[in-house]
């Protein structure tokens, strides 16, 4: 990488390539990639006028990611036992021929439903993503689709049930119109949640806006943004719904609700009111009732309720973490209903309190959805005869497998009540073993298919279970199209260098595999054609200028406010619900007649919280937060980031003293599902009775089955939520000091 001398050839000169980082952290930030002799030498970020699209330390460290020694750069064939990690390099022709042959064999022998696609977001882009594999497998005869999403399935469910749409978030610039902001399980200083979210929050605080954080941890956002007096309200994990219900009780019994708003724009308020007052079950949802569940004092609950109801407009930003529980749908529903009760929906400075990361799926003033590809979809023959249920609340009723049940489905198949026996597993954009709860069960599941193939960039724990590995290039090695989250702009990802080794883009891999499968009409267009097509659909006027600038800002007169049209003109712009209103009482859910999915938000007994019989043996509640060092499982092996943010288990000093643990001690966190070994961080920034292990660390078991990588999912439950989503934050554990020398 050293500077050469004596040459003025253009390719010997350093060039700066602008691109957008889209590594699934919740943002899309501008990077300026310095390249010399075809090699990335350094990366800078946005230095223009505010608000800058300024990258975090993950984006700035991307050079180490591109050149990491554990990149997968060539097609690989397994030569050892599954999970052993022994592979042999093979040619692309052999790899593609093998995959095509196995797809045909399994399809023809067991039927197309026996082929399962496990795919996630990876880099959040519009062209090179898992949708290309969906199209390919559909055209090859069909496959079993997985439903749900690891990050915020409960929030998606709630938004559709309450508002009739997934898109319920305002532009972050609208926070400057708020008089009160509540960060509920929401830490954008770490998880980003839309480029510039933390910047707008900081500006709001400078204006004098009061900011409050409801969280088990005094987070980085709380430390830098919340108001000095009563700004942090610690709450027991998985109990947030109870506090929201109690706040609604206070607001209603004290006559602080916006009754005119409720009468005009909502459906079912009286049924909710009766439940809160205890007319349905004999239990009024008072702050005293909630205190015994949440650990938050009744006085604090009542005061926050009054402040939220009387300080208008107010934004309740509901994070993802409180919904990642077995009853998380009720949390998100209760948050949105509280926003409606106070009349904070559809007004500048308010917020609909949907999960606070809506726009990655569309909404805002976008002409196209940020997660739609330019290539047309293809009908999946396996899905024929199984139409989407009313209002799209559950996924397909027949062959689809909820993501939270994939491991169980792979192990049991038809004997477990699933639609098929799953013989071939096709994984793309997912470190499946790492991301799924109850990892030791996932290990068993990954040994079941007759054939497993993975499209991947790194030698992840999941790759070790593959029969064939196809190397995928990074976004630095191809062109793509992306978009901003919560602040609206389109971004062009410019290719900075040629793909390393023999790695290829998603489009090139799928096009080549289609040829091996004998599919002649899969794709006859270039990457540039599809990107131009996307730009045209997005109504970007100058494609070449867009590529050069890398960012196309969508100009608006004022910040976007979700549901402003519905509030300003309900006659011509009804909500997309059966009633045309905000459904406090969901008519679709009522038709199901399922007591575990009631039509109004309710407190439903959850698993693995204080009071659960397991708490006698495992008394600490585990939360699995997102951290600065990783974007989900990405960036895990980069030396710069590992040095900056070690993987630790956080304990409150009171819990540490009771166990004889000091800061820096090596400890084991364990329960009936597994054991994780990692250092202890003893800090008052986490409430007593709660421990934190940041999610995404790579699973690395020793010979005794103890995970030395510090992966929280060794401990988490695979018990699904009410609607079949993930429950990462319903988890009881114990922590003990490791005595003696640690090998």
C-alpha cells in the first residue's frame, strides 16, 4: 500500500470514490474511499455542511473488513464434518454445478417445499440482496419461505394492526418541533436508527426540549441527551406494556386524554377504557399495579403520564428492544395507543410510536420502497393456494415457516406439524447460527438437511455447516442503490475496487446459477441497467450526476409526518384499517378469537421474568442490546473495533458484590440452554437484577461446549412471541465467577 514514485499514470494516482455505507446498523452514511493502485488506503466520511451523513466507527473501519483474513474469496466445498470448518477450494463451475444438481435432486425427489430459503437483510440495498435468490428459486420450481423478521417483527405486526401500514415514522428533523421526547428502549447513539437521529436529538436538547429515557441501562444516548432531573427511568425487561397501560390509566382517570381526537380518529377506545379500569378482569391497571411488575415507582409512572399528556406535541420513540419479547406485540400496540390517546399522531412534533425504525421498509416521501429490487418478482409455486390472510397480519397460513421456528422445523419437519420435511437449506445474507436464539438447538438443526449452501462474505460460524460456500463481494466491490432511514435521500454505492479473489455480486451469482438450472429468462440485463431502472422509478432526474454525487436529497417544504394526511383530511385519506381509523380495538384480531392475541393491548403473563419459577435458579434478567462495535453480526473480527469495545457482561455493583465478582473478572453466564464465558463489567449504569450481553458476538464453543465468543443467543429462548416473532429479551440467567486460571 506504500506510495510509488516516478510514475504519473492515472491508475497510480490516488482517487477518492464516494459511496454509501449500508451495513444494517440502521443508517446510510456517506464514505469517501481513498484508492491507490486498486487498493483502499483509507476511508473518510462526510465533511460538508450540517446535517452531515457522517459515518460511525464501523464505516470508518470498513477497510479492515474488506481485507480481513477471514474473508471468503473462493468457492469452497466441505471436506470435514459439518461444523468442523474444513473446506477445499473449488472452481465456480464445480460449485454452481453442484448447487444446481442438488436443487434439482431435492426438488424432484421430495418436492419443492423441501427446499428452504433462510435469508435476511445483509447490506440494506435495493439490487444485490436476497430477493434475487427468491426470484431464482421461484423460477426453479418453488421453495419454502420463512416469515417474520429477527429485528422488529412485533413492531411490524403492531403497526399493521393499529394503523393498517408498516410506515408509521416521522422524519427525524420533526423532532425539533417536539416539546417532550421519550426514548423508550431506544439508544440511537449506538444503534443509529437512521443517520442523524442522534444529531437531531442533540439539537432538540439544545433548544430546551426535555428528553427522557425508559431503559434498563443508562445508555450512551441517556448519558448525553436526557434531562438532568428524572431523565432516566430504569424498568425491568419485558414489563414495558404494564407501564404503558398504567400511564393510559392515569391519563384517562384524570381526564387528560384528547377526547376530540379519540372520537374523530380512533376505533374501540371505550373497550380499552373498560379494560384499563378493570371492568373486564377486575384489575384496574393503576400505577400501583404496574409498580409491582415493572419496578418503576407508582409516582414516577403517574408523573410521566401527566407530563406526556400535557406537554404537547410529544414524541414517544418506541425502540425495537422492548418488543423483542414473548408478548412484544402488546408493547408496541400499547405505545401506539398511548400516542393516540394523547392526540400525538399525525401532528408535527408528535409521533405515532410505531417501532422507531420504520422507513427502511418504505414510507416517507419515497417513490419506491427502499427494500424493493428493480428486478420483477416471480410467483412461488409452493405458495399457490395459500393467499395472505386478511390485512396481511400473519404471513402465509400454509407452507411458510416463522423464522423463530426454523430450527424446530428443520429438526422435526412433518412430524412436528410443519408443511414439509426440509432437505435443502439455502442461506443468503444471514449468519443464521449466530443470529438465532437457543444456539445449541440451531447447531442440531444445521446438521439435519441433506444439503446446505451459503452465499457469504466471511467464514462465519454458520459457514462451517455448509456443503458449498459461494463467495459474495462487499459493497465496496460493486455498484448498488440504497436509501436513507428516517431522513429521506437516495444513495448510490459506487464500486471502489475490483472484487477480491473470485468473489462475485448477488446478481452475477444468481444469473450464473440460473443458467446451470436451465432458466433462460432469469436475467439478460446488466447491473447498470437495473440501477438506471431504479433511479428512473425513484424519479431521479440525472443518473450520472447521482452516481457522481452519491446522494440525491428529496426536497420537501417541511419534515414528513406520518399520517398527517389522515388527520388533516380523514374523509379522503382514511387509515388503511377495516374501520378507516386508528384501531385501538383491532377488528382483524377480534375475528381470530385468540386469547393470546387480544384485539386491544393487554398485559399478558410473559415467560422468564421475575416471578417465573425459573427465577429461583436463574435470578438475573438478560438483555441483548445492540452495540457500537457490530452491525448485528457484521464487523465482529475487525481488530480496531475489538480493541475499542470488548465483549463483556454488564452487572450492577449490588449483583456483583453478592456473587464476589469484581470488574474485569472472567465469569460464566448460564442457564438451562447453555454457558457463555466473558469478562465482567461492573457498573451502576445497569439496574439491579439485570445483566447485559451485547448481541452479535460470534459463537465459539470450546471442547466442553462453553461459548468463549460471548454470544448471547447461547442463552436466549426460541419460544416465539404471540404472533411468532423473536423473544431475545425474555431470558433468565445466573452469573458466577470463574475460579482459577482461564485457558
